[in-house]
């Protein structure tokens, strides 16, 4: 197996309520899961291929709780990455190179991978507020959570054994949508989270 590692700023959103009950081994809010994540790689290496400054996204759809499997998924790789970087990121994203959650989803829980897409990916975040765009396929806006009176709150979720992130800032996915074959969704005011993450071929390490 290839040796690799990366550190990235990460954003995720799904169709669940704020906080996402799946983080606590509870059933998803709607009984099914439609979610995605975007990794803005700050620094990284895949064998001898540098990954600094690259981006990739994954979208998953499951008919029930994630752990029951039967998922459909697709990987999206930033078109600004070199061909070698694109191959490396595709291997990571689809679980062919291990990586804990990547390998678990890719090898066991997803039964149908759509063809990988090479597209421009935009990632603009500061302190939990920002937006992401996978050109032609999906986008999201994130904002800090607040009480009804407008008071900003900053709930953080610590998951020492987390396979997606260890420490995340919960946000409001103000709006998000996705359109790719049968991966179709459109939501407002749902679960969002941002985190600084570290991964190796063994999984999430920070």
C-alpha cells in the first residue's frame, strides 16, 4: 500500500439536523444519509507526489444509516491538480489507498462508485463562515450557528476516536445542493462542520 499523509481544512454538510445524530451512533434525521465533504489540502504527500494546495470532494448517498451500506458515491478532483496528483487524490478518496474512513466507505459501505469527475473546486472559509463550490455539481454556504435572538454560538464537537475529524466546529449549512446523475439533493439550514484534519494511510490522526 502507498505511504501518504495530508493536513487539510475540511468542510462537511449533510441532510441531518445540526450536529448530525450519526456522530453519536443515532439514526440519521431523515432515516437516510446524503452527505459530502471537501478537503482543502494544506500540505501532503502520496509516495513521491506532493499534494500541497490540492482539493478533492466526496459525495455519498445511503438509503438508510451509513453503517448499513448500499451507498452510491462519487469523487471530485480539482482540475488544477496535476495528473499525478489527480490519480493520488482519486486513490485516497475512493478508498483504494486505505485511510480509515476512506477505506471503510470505499471498500465496504459504497456499492456503486460513479466515474470520478475532474472539475474546478473552490474553497473559501474563515472561522466557520464561507462557501464551497464543485463547479457544475454542487455548492454550499456555511455560517456560524446562532440563538433566535441572533447571538452567535460556537459549539464544538470533540470526537477522540473520530474517523472523520477529531475536533470540529458545528455550523449551519445555510444552503447546499447537489446534481450528478442520481445524486440529487437541495437543503437549507442543515448540519455543517469545519475542522482542521490530519490523515495517513492508517486513518484520521488529528
